[in-house]
C-alpha cells in the first residue's frame, strides 16, 4: 500500500517521490472547525474521484470515478441536514460548487474527513484537488499540479490514505 504523506507544508511524498503541494492558508490543525482555513491533521481515505469530462479524460485510477455535472456541489452549511455531503444544486443552504471556472476541481477527490458520524461544525469539503498555478494556499484542502495528481491517482491502491501529520 502506498500512502500520500504530507512531509512539510509544501511537500507530499508518495511512492518514494516528492511532490509540491498547497495546504490550508492557516496551516494544519488537529481541532479543525468549519471555515478556519486549516487542513485537518490525520489519516484520511480517498473516497472517489470526480473530474471535468469537458476538460480532461477520466483519470486512470482504482477509485470510483464520476464526471462532474454543472449542478454538482458540496454542502458546507452547519445548519443543513446535507452538511459535508455531495449534493445536487440548486439548494438553498450554503454550499460549494464543484463545477468551477478555474481548474482546481478539474479533478477533485473527497477525503474521508468528518464524513462518518458527521459532526456539524467540524469541517466540510476537505478535498485532494488541483493546485492553482502559484500553489497559493487552499481553504483547508491538499492540492497538487494536474500532472502530479494524474501520476498519484494512477498508482494509489484502494486502501491508500492521505496522511497530513508532519
């Protein structure tokens, strides 16, 4: 099994190779809360892989892949029953659109953070996704360049984890 290991705030290690990455604007936290712009510390499953089929081909990966649709979203509203869940828009609660004009969600992999026995307010929409060209910080996710994402996804196993402990 190959895990994806955060080794510093700007680098991941996977299968013996170092990859540049971006993490949350406010660093890491072992007590992540909604909106703190921190990447949670822990070991997280890679749940599935969404991709923009109008921009890229389906990634070669062992994960379940799904082409994004324009009405795909993720609920980040702590008052909503759908909190920290994949949703279909329109929805009146606060949410994040997965179909974006920038390219950071051309591939997006939800991490297994606060998604079993969900605790409202403990954070939502923690993803592994594409980094901005300047690797600017995320809102709490882990992000890498598209070629690196494709390489990693092609080599992970079904039990690979994202480990954010340094």
